[in-house]
C-alpha cells in the first residue's frame, strides 16, 4: 500500500504516547483528527488494539519495535496496513508481519498528512 492510499483510509489506531503533545504519536493523532479522520490512541488511551470500537483501517506504530510486535501479536482485528514510523521497525517485527502476510510500509503519517492533506468533513 502506498502512502497516498493509506491517507485515503478513515480509521487509524496510533500506538504510542498520544497524550503528550511533544510526542510524535500525539502529533500524528491530533493531525489525523484535525483532518477529519477517526483516530484512536493505543497505549495511554486504549490498552489494546482490540479495545478500538469497530474496524481499524490503518495501525500506526510510534513505539519501540518490541512493544509494536507485542501489540500486533495480541491483536484480533484485521487491518488494511501497518505503518512503521521511523524507529518503530526491527528485523523481528518485519519478519512477523511478512510471516503473517500483514501489509506494511515504513513511512511517516506526518509526511502523509502534509503531502496528501484532507479537509475535515
């Protein structure tokens, strides 16, 4: 999945500290919300991806690779793609995604929102 296609989705789960405005996860979640996406914070707000009400289109990992791997291993919700923010990737995490045939990209949603901005509906 390309970044433009990711930014065409609606429901995002952002894993990381979404409550500290200095953290990238918080900047991403608030940016998504401002642009009219539905965004849920995983970690400080919801404990698990499984706690997200309804379907999840995109899982965005803004956390240490070992925490991202744990969240994905526990996850029971299908998603269209996982975004590995810079620093959130590891060989183990990528191997798990490939073994389980989970589509993923190594990219940044801040870049996606700037490159493919969407007006709030």
